[in-house]
């Protein structure tokens, strides 16, 4: 990766991922660079969906993301034949897809699980291009896996986690926990984009994104109660993620432990507020709080034996997660397809 590209990736992490940027100070240099590159790619994919407001913008974003998803599937024969197409893309969008594919393959060229995880993340971002209200908790878990559990899979590889067949489940749980925190923090912001990730089964049918944006009292009250419950659900996934740190090398264990504690603190700060204060601000952890959580993460330096994973945390996700077992462990012997060809 060029010096300019590395600088750009670190700037993206510093600007948009403050909690992860803080934790990154404790990573070995190469792992920090790789983590910043991954964050930069994920940020670009997320921005393609988030910045699409008008109907034409959403149509364009869908074409870009679907093309990228198709390109990534072409590296994964286990997912079946998938045609590669640039149809309907402008030259600028084609160059964007080319650049994203190149960055992703450079990071994970020989890791089929990571390539599967990235294409699943892209598919999840396509969902965000339509008005969205998740119907129930299984749908929430599926979305949280696609948006961030997938990132846990990729970070496992970048952090050189031991025994990936077992450590993967804990990494997915940490990603799910962090996505639950994101959802709890951004209910109003997401509602303004027509998205409501709080499950419909947790609230009455007339709680909608529009009602939350308009400030309808019953909608705000029920969404607030659902948000508090979501933070409580996230605690189980954070606890599993904490146990999974035992699979990481020492410095990586400390860094991810700090990121875990800082991010979990966002949820704990949310539930410490009253409802009016919650709706009036975007909750963050200030620097003194990050410093305290960094100190509290120090016990991760003590080597512990990995715990047995709680499979009840993945109820409803079995079919989705089975694809990781189906993906080949390496693509080293598989010839790469070029753009414009059909996948094998």
C-alpha cells in the first residue's frame, strides 16, 4: 500500500472512528495499518449507502454496491456462479468499484472467509438503500452480523487470531455487540433516513421512523424503552467478545479489549440518561472516559484459556453463519477471474 493510501486510511479512522482510533495506539504498526485500511474500505461502502438521498442517488448506489458484491462473489466458487457486470455504471463509478475490489483483495486475497464476510457486508448495505424496519429480533441479529459481525471475521484474520474455527464465533459476537451500540446511539439519525432497526416486535405497530422524527410522544417513549432493552441485549454479546480476546496475541488483545470497553461504555452512558437528554444529543465517550476504560482493559494482558462459546447467542443465525464453514480456507490455487467474465 502506498504512503498516500496509508495516510488516507489513518485520516478516515481518525475522523470517523474515534473509539477505534484510540484503541489503535496499542496495536503493532502493521496491524494498525491493516485495520485502518479495512476501516477505510468499510467506511466507503457505508457512505455509498448513507449519502444516497434522492431516488436517482439510491439507484446509482445500488448499482455500485451490487456490482462490487458481484465482483467479490466471483472470488468465491462456493457461492455459485455469478456474472460480473459493469452495466449502467459511469466511468467514475467503475473506477470506484475497481479500487474497492483491489483494496479488499489486497487485504484478504487468500482468505475466503474474509471475502465472504465482505460481500455479506456489502449486501447488508444494499438493504439500507430502501426504507427499513426490522420485524423481529432474529432480523436484528442477522442485520447486526451483516453490518459488523462480518467486520469481526475480517479483524480475526488481521489480528492473527489463533484457532479461527473457534475464535470466529466470539469475534462475530463482538461485532454484533458494537452494531447494537451503533443502533442504540443513532435511533433518531437513522429514522431521519427512513430506517428503524429496533425490532417491530419490541414496540407497537404505530411506532415508525416518521413518528420518531416528528417527535410523537408515544413513539419516542416506546423507542426509548426499546433502546434501553437493546443496550441490555448487547451486554451478552460484549461478554462473549471479551472471552474471545484470549485467542489474540497480547498487544492485539489489549487494543481490542480497549475498543470493546470504550464502545460498551457508549451504551452504558445512553441508559444513564433520561429520555429528553437522549433524544437531544449523540452520546460519545470523552477522552477521560476512554482513558479510564483503557486502564480497566489491562486485565486482558493476563493470559487466560478460551471459554466455550454460548451457542444460544447465534440462534436464528445458523444458516447465515454456515457459509463460513463452506468457504474454502484458501484461494491460493484458484485462478482469479477478470472483470467482465462470469464467475466459475
